């Protein structure tokens, strides 16, 4: 893997133009971007593919979309700086989400948030992809109920649910990222599923031993 010459520590893709590209003033300069290695290209392409889902997940964690977008930006920077280790990563998507959760936690600990406006359900879950207009209309009512139900979960339940469903992290990965026992993670996921299923199917009894 190539190791950096001048300028190679700047993320090449998803974030806005870096100071090295703008001269610190915001005006774009004609500075050619360095040739990406295959691993670097994989990181950029994967991040682009999951960016919306990552921002959606971080919106739930942080409470508003502006902070989530800032945290997603920081996530990419952290991933870029650790790109030398990507060859050892088995699930790049899960790895990015785990880095994103840690970035969001750092953001929370910093005590500074924009809080431009309160989070609303319609902003933080993506519409179904590859669905016809008719299917989206049919599913709309259930989706709206699900969105609201996710917002009403306890924070720790919501975080586990989103990391499992959106991030596709294993229970072990979630436990490591959240610094808690795997059993606790499974319990929180089970509780989240019970609550969500009650909202979507109030007349159907939900098994209590399923995760």
C-alpha cells in the first residue's frame, strides 16, 4: 500500500474540499488529487454507498441531522487515517459504522452540538430503495409508525437496533464499540424488537426469547 507523499493525508473523496485544496480560503485551487490505491478507492466508494445510512443512524444517536453530518465527516477522516489497516478488515461496512459510533460518542463528550432544530422522524430513516411508487404508498403508513417507534426507544435500545440493522454489526462488535457485555447488547436488542413489533403488529403476540 502506498504511503503518503505530500497531500496524501487529506481524504480524497467524500468530505468537502480540504485546506490543502482550497488554500484555507474556501476557493478551489487547481491541485490534482493523488492517484488512489485500490484500497483507498474501496474505502471512498464504500463510504459513498453507505453515507446516507450512516448519517441517518448518527442522527438518531446525536439527536439532530447537522451534528450527524459533522460526525459523518469526522468518521471518514478517521477511516482515511486508518486506511493502512483496511486490508485486515473483514466487513468494511461494519467497520465504518463502528468508527462512526465512536466519532459520535466523541462528539457527545465534547459537549458542543449545533442543535439547530429538533430531530423529527421523517428526516432520519431513508425511504425504501428500488421500490415502485405504489409499493411506497402501501408501505408508507407502516414506515411512519416504525420511524416514530424508533425515536421513542430508550437511547441505548435505539443505538443497538440501528447498529445491528443499518450497520450490520455483530453483537460482539456492538458490545466492543459500546464497551458492555454481549448479553446486555442482546437484551437491549430483544427489548427494542419487542417494542417495535408491538407498534407494527399490536394484535400479534411477540416471542420474548427471540433476538
